[in-house]
């Protein structure tokens, strides 16, 4: 019986999300989460009650904070993987 082997090089090329370069490019393009500026714009366009606005602004402040921190951490990890 023949033994089936995967060509690891071909497999890795097809699995682009394991490439730090591509992942870093995607991170720079905000491919996963919407940019906080766009989220803020969406919030401003929605006609919210004062209570809804206050609640969303609190959530947005946390989103903005963690978005920036996560982006910095992700970039650092990917840069070290490239280096």
C-alpha cells in the first residue's frame, strides 16, 4: 500500500494565515475588527436615546482601549516571528 504524504511546503503556502508577513499585513488593514473610528461613526449615525448613547459610549471606550492594546501586542508577536 502506498503511503500518502503531504508536501509540507505546498501545505504551508496554502495556509497563508500561518505566514507572519500576511498576518501582519492583515492586522495593518484591520481585517478582523472594525477600526474604532468606523465604530464611532456608526454610533453617531444611529439615533440613540441618551441612555443608549451613554451605555454604548462606555462600551466603546473599552473597545477602543483594547483594540489598540491588542493591535500592539499582535504586531510585536508577528515582528518577533519574522525576526
